[in-house]
């Protein structure tokens, strides 16, 4: 039997799992076994993914060649739009040597109504031109299934664009709040690893646990329950380290003061967080 540190259920050993304190996709190697499989997959989906898959983390994972679950190393630079044709979405494909290999137009089907007539605009890479009949057939079948009406597709126009020196634009947008629960999870598990089961009875631990069990938590909700913390980019100060995963990438530490526990987590970026 073991007690899951997230749902606090006492469960048979077969339901335990390998929970990486720092996510595996960030190069984390420290594991705890006291998280049940259901809680492990919940944490993976709702708590760790927003932390791992934001632009900055992906960029760093690319530099460190850290693959995700699919085995692929992410490349946040590969998708964008053409500067001169912003509705054309493109993918920059990189070879194994990390050199740009080719620029590929991502197929897109757009519906629009012009003078009461439904029109469909299809944007394709030149090399995908032979797929056009198949795409049209799929659109027609879907239309008939949805409306019960028959349909005839007439080609109105075709435009071929050759871009000599394509310039790609990429919007980078991330929200630090998306990361905070991921960081809080690491802090909670580090505290458990260092302090043992007595930490689970701590009222602050109960608050953190409640936040980790939800699918989504707003910043206001976190403030209301009294979870405090901050994320600082590029901080220089070194915490006292109790747990070191890979000192160049991932560092976790705890400082216990009279009535509070402070967690320091230094992730790849570097990004330093203090929770108490
Ligand atoms: Zn559980």
C-alpha cells in the first residue's frame, strides 16, 4: 500500500507510478513513486504541459536537444506566416543537422460567403497540388452529410504565387501564469521529498494540493487561497540547494524559516521562483 500525495488515497502498490519531480521533457531525472497513475496523468496533462510547451521552454529544449513524449525535440521556430501574405501559414522544416531544409505551406481550407454564395479558398504548397481533387471530394462529402443537399463545386480562380525570398513572421505569446502551477507542482513534490509524509498534513501543502487537483485555476483563485509566489527571469542569486537534478538546467531547493517553507526552483531558462 502507498498513499498518493496528490489525492491522499491509500492505494495498492500496483497503482503507483513514476512521477518525475522536474518534468522528463525538461531533462528531469528525480522520481517519486507516491503518486497514483490517475493523478500522474492529470498532472501531466493539466499542470506540466503548459510549463513544458510554452515558447521559451521549447526554445531551450531545442538547444539542449530534449525530446518530449513523442520522442521529438521541439522547434518553436518552425511555424509562422509569410510577411507578404499573412494568411499563408508556413512551416520551416529543419534537417537532422538542424539546418533549414525547406519551407512548406501548411494546407488550409477557408470558407467565405461572397454575395450570398459560399466560396471555399484552399491554400496549398505547390508540391501538394495533386491532392486537390481529394480535398475537394472530402469537402463535398462533408457538405452533403451535414446539410443533406447535393453540391457541385466549380473552380472560380486559381492563383499561383512564387515568393523569391520569403520572410517569415512569428508571433510569440506566453503567459507566465500558465507556468505557475507547473512550478508549484515541482515545489510541492520537492517539499514532500525533503520533508516526508508530515509535509502532507501542513495547511499550506493542502492548499497547493487543492490547486494541483483542478483542471484549471485562475490567478484570482490562487490569490484568494493565499498561495503566494513570484517568478523572476534571470535572477543571479543562488539558493541553498538540497536537491540538484542537473545544476546547469534544473535546480530545486528548500529553505525552511520559522513558519514558512520557501521553494527555489531554477528551470532551464533560467527562471527562479520562490513559493511559500
Ligand atoms: Zn492520486
